[in-house]
C-alpha cells in the first residue's frame, strides 16, 4: 500500500497526492513533473528537492512549485484517501501562494494576446497597427 506509518504519522507518495489534490489531470503528468525535479518539499526546517515521484510527504509539509507561470506554495493538511470532487480536494491543503496580480497586470497590457487565442482577426490587426503608430509618435 502507498501509505506507510512514519514517526510523524501517515505519509503518501508525492505524485499521488498532487494528482488527488487536483493539481494535475493525470497521475502520469504528476509523476513526470516530480521526476523532473520541479517540486521542493519543506519538512520542519529541512528543504529538499523531490526528484522521485515516490517521495513521501506528510501533513505539515510545505510544497513549492511553479505551475502555469504561477508560484504555488502549498501546505499539506491531510493525506488523500481518493481522488474525489474538487471541494473535497480543496480541504487537503492550504494555499499560501502570493496573489496572481503580476499575471493579471500582464493580461491588461495594450498589446497582449492570450495564448491559444488563434490568429488575429482583421479588426485585431488594425487595432494593433493603430497602437504601434501611437507608440511611435514623438
């Protein structure tokens, strides 16, 4: 079984917990993310980079990782028994991440286009050309 009794209580594999807490759509994606060394785990005053998906985490651990251009700081509150609904998954952790104000400011930039928005329309191209002309005027 994936849960083991440790001196500080129950533990669980990091990839399983990330998947069950709904940070990743599939467990394979969570395993690859952890395997690439993109997650730091802090237990007490010791911080380590999790390099294996089987890295054990327990309640009280703090996970730090970057996902979708946003820094995530997550404190583990509980071990996940199953991958349930999002409302149940939200009780597994406390999100201590800084606000996403920088991302919001970036989307309000005058010449910003959403990723995956497709090809600009003729109206969009004309508006972009008008903005470029305004920025060139002395």
